[in-house]
């Protein structure tokens, strides 16, 4: 029986996670989930929190693909 969901992509390697930074603010990135349930990396910058999509297990750290994280 299929649920129609794709299997979760592999997690990022710990060494890679340690060196990734927000390309806009330089802040560290943490795992998050977007409004539509897709994985993303979220900047920890308190003044300009941005979220970057993770597509097929690959973080897309392009400023043009980032979305502003709302506090609501």
C-alpha cells in the first residue's frame, strides 16, 4: 500500500552541516520544515531569518531562492 509520499532524502553529513552558513548573513543554519512540509535550512540570524530549500537532499543556498521566515 502506497501513501503517495516520497522517501525522505538522506540527512546531511555532520561535517557538511558544521560548515554551511547563510550566504546572506553568515549565520549558522539549522534544520527546519517549510509551510508546505518540505525540508529546509533556516538561518539563526535574529534580524534577518531566512529559510533555504533542500531539494532531493541538496541544500539550495541561493539568496534568490530563500524565503523570509515569519514569526507568526
